[in-house]
């Protein structure tokens, strides 16, 4: 694949992902003030980057627009995008005077670009506007255009002052994207004055990567939500066998009976996955506390020795010992063994999800590792709930 073909594919991909990100984030972003400004900023950037694509430019020129008008439009929208993100940061900081200064500066910058462009009317241009170049080759026009993109790098410094993790990464990605825009314009200026056509495909790649980074800055909250859902799904899936067995033995700790299979539990959850994972973690810990009344003396040490003989890794011995002692206690309760003084199991502190997941990992191999010595009393026998 040639550099030209790669640049074209990256450009199309960046436009598609930008508009996909805008559609995905439209509803939640427009409802939240701390995301609305960023969404509008990326919208402006998406329009500008769309107008960089040769196919779009060709389609617009066939529809009757001239390349100069297209170039001027994308330059103005690009500057607008930079100004909007500055307004977004100022609004977040609550600085009204600074907001007015940014608004005046943005208006003046866009007005200056228009005036410089109008001053060229009636005068022969040194070079006609190109598909991806600026509308004007005047030095002042270039300086304004480059400075407008470079100033957005302050997003990085502002990201160091906010505690919203999603906003931190959105602003940092936006700053990185602005650096790519700055590199593009400087590279294009070098091409125009030194006549290095070999630079053009690489500059197209730069503006395409710029589009991907802009889209990523908007999709940060979506990525965070997906990671949280994945974490909750993983906890629900891995904890389910242990949780099911324990709440069968201690049914009063569960808000709802376990479904028949683990697959049903994750495909048809009765509550949002994050809430379900949290609930199952709490219920598993509550059942574990209840079963400590049935832990037999020396069960933990015996289960640990059994796990070591079975070749369990050293870093999993503690979890295996807990699983073995807990499995024995569960069976003792199910057969109607009398309660005793609770024997706290070592290493179980406040229902740590990591500890419970470690026990769940060893549960299938250790639940029946220790024998249950108690015999059921006929009148006290319990019927497990399925």
C-alpha cells in the first residue's frame, strides 16, 4: 500500500470515527454542562476535518463551490473549534472576565482571517488555494491560523487542575490533537515555500491522526463506562459459582434467588451489571461471615496443606485454604451441624473483592477437599434452595 492510499484510508477512517463519536455522545454530552462544550468543540473539528478530505472537496467543487471558499470555511471552523475548547475550559473554571476575553479574542481572530482574505480580492494570488491548504498564503494569515491551534495546548495544563478523570483525559487528548494540527500547518507551510511534494501524503496522515485523537477525546466517558461494565461483568461471572453455593446455604443474605446458570445471570441481569456485581460481592461476604460459625478447628491449616500437596501455586495457597475451609463449613450447615463459636478466617477483611475472587477461582477444586465429619440430626436437616 502506498503512502497516498494509506493517507486516504486514514482520512476517511478519521471522519467516520469522528461522526460516530459525535452521534454516540450527543445525548449524554448535551445533557451535562461539563461535556457539552467538548462535544460542540469536536463537532466543529469534525466539520473542519471532513472538509480536508479530497473526496469531499471534489464533491463540493462539483456542486459549484470553489476550493478557496472551502479552504476559508475549514480554516474558520478550525479556529472556532480551538476557541470553543478555550471557552469550555474557562466556563468550567467559572471565570466570567476571562470568558469575555476569550470570546472577544475568538471573534477578533475569525474577523482578522476574513479581513486578510478579503484584502486579497482583486490582487493576484501567488498560489491558488489547494485541496488541503489554507485559503490565503499571507504571513499574517498563517501566523493567526497556527497560533489559534497551538494555544489549545493549554488544555494539558488545565487538565492538571481538575479532579474529573474523564475530563482530564479528554483535555489531554484534545491538547495532543492540537499539536498534530500545529505540525500539519507548519509542515504545509514548509511544503508551499520549499516545494516538497513528498510531504503531502505524510501531512494527510497527520491530519487523519488528528481526527482520530479528536474522536478519542470525546469518547473517553464512553470508554470509561465500557471498562466499568466489563469489570462488573467479569466480577459477576467469576464470583457466580461461589455466590450461588453460599446463598443456597445461607439464603437469607440474598435479595434474589440465583438463576439456573451463570450465562443467564449475565445475559439477563435483574439489575444493572455494576449494581449486580456489588450486590453479589456483599451477599457473598455476608454468607461467609455466617458460615464462620461452622468452621471446624484447624480447617484452614488442613486445607492449606491439602492445597500444597495438590501443587497449588504459592500465591494462591491462601485463597485455596479459605475455599477449602469455607466449603467444609457450607456442607456442615447444609447437613444440619450445630453452630459453634465463630472462627474468623484469616485474610478476609471487609469483603475485599480481590479476596472473594481469589476464593472463587479456587472454589471448584477446593469446595470438597476437606471431609465433613458431622452427621445430620433428622429433625434439624435443612433442605437447600435450588
